[in-house]
């Protein structure tokens, strides 16, 4: 996707784009390395404080890293129509899709794809903790109360959402000898570790075949609470459910229903809606449930990958070139 270059070709003076880079106060040096040698633009580092961000927006052509809790229509309007690019370092974008951004020519990018490895590792960690009874045994649950551990070889899994996370999950499951199918909103590459891919509208009729279901889709109007009580009722009896994408794709009470009815043998979730999940929520009372607190996207490399993407896009933006990881603002991912 190309946008008009910021260089005024009718003028003898080239205009450097103005970029506001929001830096978390708790990690003030996170972007120091990537800023070296970026001489084709003017970069203003500001802390993640609303007032500080607002003070620097009047001539901003790009806004990078504005926290979800701060980004709104007013933030966009303060740029006085100069804003050409907004970047969210994380993968989730639903809270940033305000009307003034959606209905504009502003290019919106995010951290999709690059969070695939760590999120996929986490998904497998949750699954193995359940299939091997590691989670309940670590809580001192009497082994006689537990079903026999199972192996993954020969099992069938459905991965909902075949983006950066979903593809990495499918690849890892395949390495364990699992026959992997996928659900996506469009055609995806035909890869050896994918047995079959169906479109999202086929989910209801397709989901009952699988021993394992992994949610790896973004939160959009199509996926909002897509895992509800009705769909859980169509799962294969005794199946496992894992969610490492967005909490709002799943109705938490539907998971309680699935456990109580014996439809779900194990549930492993890193994200919830609401988040964090109340410590006294009924879902936490089951020994076959494992809840982690939105940590799947963390690793020793995730910040480095995010910073590298930002640097590459700053260079591209300064040259008027296509940006990486463009979000379809209408679709929501």
C-alpha cells in the first residue's frame, strides 16, 4: 500500500517526516539501538504519558507506540491532518481502531507475525501441561483422581486463525505427529503440516472432528465470542481447548459449561475476557484448567523483533515506500 511521499517534489527543499516515538517509562532505553543512523526523519521520543504525547502531535506525520489506553479520536485529531502512519508494537489492534483512524488514509501497522514463535511455544506448553497431567500434579492433585495422560501422536487438531501465531502452532503440532487442520477467513499457502483448511463460516460443521482446538485468531467482529456455549456443544467429547490470541474471542462461561458437561477434558488459556480473570472465577476451580496471565507474547527476543520492525518501517516511511505489517482497518487485522 503506497501513500503520497512526504517529500515535496515541487520544492527544492526536502521535508523530513516528523515521527513521535512513544517510549515506555519502565524501559526508557528500549529503542536506543534502532534510532542510530536514522537521519532521513525527525524523531521525537516521548514518555507514555498522555499530556507529553499530545504536546508533540501538532506536526506529527507518524505516531509509534501510543498505548491503547491513551489512543483515541482526540489523539488523531491533534495531529491536524498531518498524520500518515500509526504503528502499534503489539499484535492486538481492536482497542486502537477508532473511527477517525478507520475512516482515514492513515496507514496502520502492528506487530503481527513477529509474535508467532513465543505464542506458539506457549500454546504447546499449555497443551502438554494438560495432556501429561503436569498442571494438576503440580497443584498436588491426587493422581488417582486424574485420567491417564495421553500422547499427541495421531491426534487431530484444529487451529482457528492461520496468521503468524496459528501457522507456528500448526507447525509445532505437526512435529508431534498431530494431524492439523485450520480455519481461516481466506485461502492460505498449501503447506505440508496442514492437512486441510476450511473457511470460518464452516467452523460449526467442522469442529466436532478434533481432539484439540487452538484459538489463534485476532479479535474482530467475526470472531467476537465465536467460542460460545453453542459451539462448545459441537466440540468432540473429551477434547482440549487452548487460547493464546485474544480473550474476547471466547465466552469464559462457555468453557465452564464445557468442563462441567465433560465435553472439554482440558482448557489452557493465556488470555481472558475480562482480563485479568477474577481469582475466584469458577473456571479456576477445575484441576483440568490452566490459566496464565497474558504472557504468551513474551520471550528474550520479542522486544528485539519489535524494535527491528519499527526501524525497518521508519526507513521505509522516510522513503515513501510500502510499510511492513499493514493492518486492514476494516477487517481488524
